[in-house]
């Protein structure tokens, strides 16, 4: 049996840590690539829970720590351009495709990971069967106005400076204990850099254009009480998405990280069933 590598090399020479979990019985029905959010990593609590749900339903699950995150190389929380993140994911998709051969392949991205996954699905749809975006960063209203105004300037003057972007961490989940365990993870990072923040904001501003170029099957999920990435972002994105097979699910009263919410089992089920219906 072939073993999946524990890292891969980017075009600019960084080693990014990656992971794979195979179902225990038989060949997988499909493969899923999980793309984590800002300051997170691929083996944090929400992705462990979602991975367990997928493998129990006979899916193979793959993930990697974004550059500058988790156990991957790269200056902490820094990118030169947002496109570096998209290209890293594209390389990983190719790696998984070569490993899994003809299995259907889906992207599942959370928050910043959702924005990366949507961009990758738009630019490089050939190897993919669909994309799932959970509270994707398609709206910047949850970022304090001062941060939004200052980041483009700071990105030029002090691109590597470590800053707190002022996001409402209390808005991660209504499950206080789960949110506490999540943010107490030693690999979790609350600070970012002006360059990364500016590049994300610049990409968010192009969300409608991105949506109009996305033709793959699309599932969007959002909590209506999300203060970090307000749910109206996915409402607008859904309206403009070019896909003929698109669905948007909302969860009344739910906060930002649906994978940590008290009703997370329902979220897991909704994602798995949507993918199963497209096999």
C-alpha cells in the first residue's frame, strides 16, 4: 500500500506539512481536501472532528498546514501575495490526484480556507468535482474599519509586522468549552501580518468577480449570527455564482466556526450528504 507523503514542496521552496486519513474498510468513495482558516492548522479540533465523520462514511481525507501556519515552513502568518496560497493548494490537489488516481475530489474550506478553496476551484477546476465553503471570507465587515483602512499602507511600510487584526474571538462558537480548547491549541495563532491581511482584504473585494467565474458544484454554509465573517457575504456570493448546481445553507443563531458549534453534527451531515449526492 502506498503511503501519502508527510510534506510537499512549494514552487518557492517551502516544505508544507500534510496529512492523510484513509477509511478503514475498502476503497474510498471519494477524496476530500480540507483547507483550514487563518491562524489555524490542518489537525486542529474542528478538522479532526470533520475528518472522523468523513472517514466513517468511507471518504479519504487530506489536508495541509498553510504556509506560515502550523507545522509548515514560511514566515509566520505572512504571504507575498494571496495567489501563493492558491498555488500551494493547487500543488496539493495535484499531489492528492496522483495519489488517489480517479476518485472524485472535493475541496472543503473554512473561513480563509474557504476563500482559498473558492479561488482554486475557479482558476483550476479540472481535477475537482465540487467545492464546499464554510463561512468563507467573502465579506470584510467583521474586520474593524481602522484595520481595513490601515492594512494597505502597513503592507508596504512594514509587511512583516506582527499585529492583532481585532477579530472577535468570542464569536468563534457558542460552545464555550470547544472554543476555549480550540484557541488554547499551542499551534493556534491570533496575530497576523499587514501583508497577509492586505492580500486577503484585496481578494475579498473581488468576491463577486470570483463568484461569476465559478462553475463547479458549490455548497455554501453560514451561521446567521457570524460576526467574524457576516453571512450576507455568502448571500451575495451565492447570487453571483455561475454554477448551475449551487446550494446555500444557513444555521439560525450559529457563530463563525460551524465545525465547533453545538449543532456541528448537523453541519457535518449536511456536508457529507451533499457530496454523496454528487458521486
